[in-house]
C-alpha cells in the first residue's frame, strides 16, 4: 500500500521561498505520475503541479513561473520548490500519486504552508 509523507511546510513572509518534499514507499515509484495538490480553508482541493514518469511537468496557471516540481526516482521523492510566495498560496499541500490508468489520485496527510503579508 502506498505511503506518502510530506515535509517542509511552515510559515514564510510574502515573497519568500519554501521547498516541500514527499517520500513515497510501498510502490515502484518510477512507474507513477506524481503531483502536488493544495487546499485552502473553505476551498476545494486543487491540483498545483504534476510530473510524469518521464519527468514532463505541468502547472496550474496560478503557480507557473514560481513553483517547480521535480522527482528523484533513486530516492523515491518528489519535491515542490516554491518561490515568490503570495498570501493566496496559503493552504495545506498534499503529495499525490496518480493511478496507472489515470483515473484516481492518492494523497498523503498534507503539510501546512502559511504565507504572511
């Protein structure tokens, strides 16, 4: 069974940077598209970034040019580097694994990111 454990969240001022990391276990990591979701209070969970097994990346428009997703298949990790953070980036960030058929996602427990103005 997949286990996804996030780390690296915290409190940062607007304009600052954070790097989130996710350690995956229980799967053949390199087989799967991975991603990061976030959920702000009172809002639906939204997809922030994805990285395919071939390391192709995709981003939500709201984070393009500021966030970078990367993966290390040797370490079974996927990271999210976040720069030029804005208060509206405040949310719980979830590491996610997409199923092989692309129909579902599995998430970790999440890590809180708070950006103060």
